C-alpha cells in the first residue's frame, strides 16, 4: 500500500509548474489538456494560447474601455496575475483599476484588487470540479471577496454574459444585451464586434 502511495506521489510531482494555470489556497488548477502536453500529444503553446475570438475580444474591449476612461483607470490585459490571498492567485483577462491606487508599478503579481474584472472563457482544466460551473462560481466569489466590485464573464460558445456584482443579484444575459461596466460606461459585445466588421 505504501509503495502505491509513493508511486502516486511521484506521479503528481512530475507535473511541471509551468502547467499550473492558477492557484487556489495552495491547490493548483492546471491548464486544460495539461496531461496531453505531458504525454506529448500537444505542445505547451497549444494549450496556453488564446483563440482568435478570445484574443480579439480582449483587445477591442480593453481598447474601448481604456479610450473611454483612460484619465481615471488603467486597463490591464494579457492575463495579468492577481494574488488575492496567501498561496492563491488567478489570471485575469481584463482588469480595470484606479490609477490613484497603482502609482508604483512593480514586476510582481497585482495585489491591489481591481475595481472590475472581465473574463473571457477559461483555459483552466475543469475535470477536477464536480460541475464545471463550480470553477466559475468559486473564482467569481473569491474575486468579489477580495475587494473586486464587479466580475463580468463572457462565454463565446453560448454567446452569454454573466455579471456578478458585490451585494447585488448575479445575472446572466445574452451578449447582444447592453450591460453596465463602470462609471456609466455601457458595453454591448455584439455591437462592438459589428463596429469592427467582425462576423461570428
């Protein structure tokens, strides 16, 4: 029995750290299909890269928000790391944070809670969760508990938008609906894509 347990422990240790997507309370959340990288079926770049649509949405939404609110806010993209608790960090697609709260920029993960976070799908491996929705609920609640005021999820496959705001009822709507982002700035995903001449 002890030999079997030692073998399992050694197997777990073989998963490289670079395949960890996020960390929650010391428990790693791996990239989706991380096991296929280990087996040689996929490359690291294949599982870490974004799709054309995901990358496009991050770009146009970030630009739209920054151009509208650049006097007051920074708009970070490129999956900025956010350390929200000890031994815990999440990757964020878009993070909106007040400039006055971030006067000194470091080369470390963000520790100050953004005001609004926008997430587009996920690269996380969801097989360890009983229900895939558990991941989205936990991440959202963790972010709100850490001081984030609003978390917006954009799900490209279903064309849905999920808005979770601290102290308010969470809502799910279609992405052709207009939602409030911050400081009365409205966002309509479908209209934004049309303005860019993108058909999806």
